[in-house]
C-alpha cells in the first residue's frame, strides 16, 4: 500500500520577480521528500483588495479568491516564506491572509514559515513573523513550530533557473517539509 502523501501548499509573501522567498519555495518543490506533495500557489498578485462587503454570504466569489481558497482547502498544511516590509507583513500578503478569514480555510490548518533573510537583515523578519503569528492566531491555525526556520539565501545562490543549488539550503528545505509532514501524522 502506498504511503499517504502530505499535501503542502507553498505560499510566497513576495510579488518580486527575483524574490529569495519565492526561490526558496520553488526549490522546496524540487527537494520535497517522499510522502510530501508540494504545490506552489502563485496567484497572490491577481487577488482583489479585500473588502468584507465583497465577501458576504450569497455573493459570487471573485475567481482569484476562489482559486486561493480551493488551493488552501485542498492542502493538508501550508508553508509560507515572506519578507518583511516596513517592519511588518507585505500588504499584498496580508491581503491574501484577509481573504482566508471569511471561509475559515485556515481554521486548524497546520502552517509553518521559513525565512530567507540573509546577513543584511539580522532580525530575520522577526516583526513580519510576529504579525503572521498574530493573524494565524485569529484564524485558529495550528503553527508547526518544529518546521518554522530561518534559511538565509544570498542572492547569488539563486541560479538562472530560479532555483537554489546549494546542498545545505536544499537539505534544510527538505527537513522543513519533513517536519510539516510529521506534524500531520496522528
């Protein structure tokens, strides 16, 4: 009998084309260990601005919001990598999180985060992760502490293919995904 697969949705909190956070998650796709099926969500830039009036029961759901919610509902867990802008979560990523509140897609969902900040950001985006922890508390998500990690990625580590070839970074990513998978087992 095949081993059950943990479905992990990867979400970058950055819209930047050369984002180290996005490169880290693209690389996570390539190093996912056996038993982990990772999928990258890439629709954050298409989400409309959150407005509670547009998220009322009986109203049609914006197609981009429907795709986001379906991806989250279809995942067993989420792994996020987000930068910090102006001491907090980037606005576009906060907007994504706000769209998850109304349908409870993140309720009791295991979520972990990784941080790609290098030496230029000695706090490792601590304020962004504090904000993320607060938001996830409001939606009653389950933070997978063992899978939250700081994996600094120097810009030069990203190849022309958008992936990170460094063996140490790839091993850390595989370990994070394995920790997420372990958290899903009873």
